[in-house]
């Protein structure tokens, strides 16, 4: 696929690829994701290409996109707007994990998104935990600035994703670890998006897109409860559980759900 670029409002270059034919659909990835991620990038795009023109893009600071520090949520919403413009001025959007929160924020700010699908956006209902994430984001930036990328990735897994340290130690030996470290400088971006906490629920009343909110049936109970609470806060939303799935969702399960909802 050919790499295209579009300028965001602040002049940052945002890279994207397109595949398929049909109504435009933009994929928004979460932490550790660029446009090649299995559940928000080109692999998922390939499964959807027979029904949609799918836009897989690198969020700022990732892949072939530029960056213009300091990070701000408003700039990332402008990036989504730029890709929507490149898609023809209106597009359905799918957001995975913290990319789902970004997609929700974009819809709440009135971007031309007729249909929106999100999978397990990590909305935080505990205000104290949300505030703690702001401090952790600073720690992540300090670790990266000190060239301690391994430390930053470990912090994210243990403090944010709450993975036990032995599991993180095993992951460090996996071939994928180098790619995780490569994206370590963007972890605070996702954490600050997540740190908005329960105040986000109040703003979701502004979402006008027909919205599908999903979670995995095998995900932790606290996460499922938070996702269902989020779904109730959106005026024109429905909720769906993908049975047997976790946060590491099967792209084929996502494809079926997206085709059913977006094809209505």
C-alpha cells in the first residue's frame, strides 16, 4: 500500500495508508500501536477492505507521522479531523483501547463522524486513580528523556495495565519488546488521554454519532462495568459483548462486529 500524508492543523505531518473500496472507515489505535497494529491497523484493514475504504494512520509521534511537542489531546483530535478530510470530509471511525477514547473525544467535539465503534476504551471511573495517571505520565516522560525506555515500558505494564512483574519479565524476552521500546515516548500521550477520568462521561452527551461500544466477555469485571457505564452516557449508543474475547481481541471478531454495525 502507498503511504500518504496530510497536514494537521498545527502543521504536523500525519501518515496514513488506504485499502479497499466502499464507504470510508478510519482506524484509531491505542498505546504501543502504529498503523501496523493487528487490531487497529493494516491487518484489520485487510479484513475489512471488501466492504470499506479503510484508512490506517500513524498517530503523531509514531511510524511515519511527525510530532510537535508538547502533546495535547486537542492536537490529536485535529489529527483525526485531518484524516477525515483526506477521506472526503466524513467517515466512520473505529477506535481500539485508548484510541477509542480519542475517537469518542473527536465525536464529542463535533467532527463529521456518522458512525462510531469503540472497543474497550479504558475509561477511569475512579477520580483518584485518574489523577495518579497524570503523575505517572510525567515519570514516563522523564524515563524516556533519560534514555530509559525499558523502564518506561515496564512502568506502563505494571502500573497502568497492572500486569504482574513475572509476566512483564517474560515479555521482555519476546521479539516484540524492541518495538514496544521504540514507541515508549508516546505512552504518556495515551496515559494523559486516559487520565481525564470520570469527567469524560459528562462530555459524552455531546456525541451525536450512532455508536457501538464493545467489550470482551472474558475481560475483567471492573473493565466490563466501566465500559457499560460509558455506553449509557452516550445518547445514541448500543452495547455489545464479544464473548470469549479479552482486551487482546481477535481481529476476526472485530471485523464481524464492525461489518454488522456499520453495514446497517
